[in-house]
C-alpha cells in the first residue's frame, strides 16, 4: 500500500511538471509615468476665432504645434429677425469647419446674437429654427467637433441678461426647452456645455439625459463665485464643484480665467480643475492668471506646466502581460492596464493598437480597450502570430509596441503616452525592452 502511494505521488509530480513545461510562460512589463509636460488631441489651451477669420486660425496653427483646440464663434446679430439663416452665414460656418480640419485642430463651437454686450432677445421660434440649421452643418463635421457650448441666449451666449433664462418657475423654462432641442438635433457624439452647474441641476429635474452635458465657466477663478457661476458663499462653491465631480461624465469641460483672485492660486486651481473634469482653457486672452501660474510651483514644476500637462486625459501604460515566446499558429493573449492622471476622463472613443515587429515584418492588431473609471483603463487582445514571422521567435528578438489614438476626420490621431521610454514616429511606444 505504501509503495502504491509513493508511486502515485511520483506520477502526480511528473504530470504537474509536464503540464507546467507545456504551459505558456508570461512576463509582466511595468511602466513609469514621466513628469514631462505636453498636450494631446482634444486637450489644452484654446484660441478663439470668429467663423469669418479662418486665415488667422490657419496662421496660428502653422506656427504653434501645441495648438490642439480652437473656439469658433458665430455672430447671429444680423440674423436675429430672420426665421431662416442666410446661405452666406451657413457657408461661412462650413468653410470654417473645413479650415479647422485642414489645420488639424478640434473645434469648440458657440453661437450668440451679441458679442458686444448689446443684446436683445430674438423671437423664440427664430432661436429654435436657427439651432436646427446650425446643427445640420455641425453634424457633417461631428468627428472634428470637441463640443458645443450651448450659447444663443443672452450676451455672449452666456445665459444671463435675457428673459429666456428663468430659475423659479413651475413650468419648464425656455432655457431647458432649448437645451433639450439642441441635444436632440446635434449628432449624439457631440457633447454640450452649459454656463453654470445650476443648469445641469435643472436638466436633471426635467429628466433630460445629462451624460452629454458639461460646463463652460467663463468666470473661472475670477472671484469667490466665479463671477456668478456659483451663488454667494463658500458653501455653494464647494457643493457645486462636488456636484460636478459626481454628476458630469463627459470630458467637455473648461472655460477662461478673467482675473487673479483669492481662489486663482495654483493649489486651489489644480484641485478644482480636477473636480470639474477640465479639458480646455483659454490660453490666448487674459494672461494675468496664466502669469500667476507660471510664477508658482506645483509638484516640482511651474504651475502652468503642470496644468498644461493635466488638462483632459493624461494616460500612461502601467502594466503589460505578454508571453515570453511567440509561436506561429498558437493563440496567445496580451493584456494590460493604463493609468490616467489627467483632470478629466479618458475619451470614450479612445482606440488602442499593438504592433509586433521584426527587421522585415510587422503585424498590427487592434486592442479591446475600456475605461470604466476616470483614473484607469484596461486592454487585451487574443491573436495568432502572423506567418510572415519565424516559426519560433522569442519576444526578445521581436519589438512589441503599443499605441493609443483618437479618431480624426481621415485618420487616427496618435496620443502621446505619459510614459518614460522609447517612442517611434506615429506615437508607437516600445514595451518590454531596455532600449
């Protein structure tokens, strides 16, 4: 009996060893985040242009590689009395969007009936009709549109000094009717920004879908209320930011900083920009706050550089697990995780790719990528090594690259990963190598 038991144990050990030898061996590569400051598509500092001023936009884009975003504005003052917009102004919008595509910049759009503080309310029916026509043009360029600031109502389209914006009413106020109208007529890929957190609360009250709603705060850090963005008192500011942090699920959030104030210090700015999931700021208008941030330090760099590199998403590859050997005809899995240290979410349309490369061959594979949390994402792919490679090449003899990107009008726009390491042209990042 004892001999049988010993024999059984020996056979079991041999079986386990055979299974272990036959099992694919995997290794894990671990990444490190760089402190380098840079911008990526749909993030950063924007410059503002009227739709008729596309030549200036082109010139700025040509000389400034860091320009990723423009705010295109549309002055509807001369159209206010017309039920239908003129063909000329619609064509000007079309040409401006084409120019933005050519310049490879993402577009924030805002229309308003007054840009000088001399506003008069147009007829409601005209506003609704104009919005439909404008949405028709924007939808043809949806891939280029970062988002639409709701605009239209009040001077500068900022939803104040107008009879059409109401707060204490038993019936659905016109601004919410208009917002619903805008969401219905815009391509579902295009998010919409509103001027105050209060309008998102109203949208929730009247059962609007708010997953596409963000905030454009043009009084950012200008006073303790951000020039009326919040109600009086520190409590409402804190509660409103906590509301945005929990409620807003789009990355289309930002604004401009008009004045230095008690809340514009970089330490507070970093905290609040993260709470509001900020992706963009005006970098070309008032410079006082920007100058303040350049003089201040945050995490061993200038406050300006830190904010620049954290607007929007800032993703870096944390870990990648892949096989030590790649054999032709055998299915293997590559999987990993990314971290996001940016102020905002990883865009929902982010794509990822894997490249296996030798001296004379390469195989590019789309990765399945998901980011269910703000601060991280996961990717994987199951694949068989292409027959063009050798029968039994080791991973040490093959370069393995990963690349993330966002869909552009005609091509994928590469995303610069915030990793320390080796990059090649086109945004490909080498993993698993000490090069």
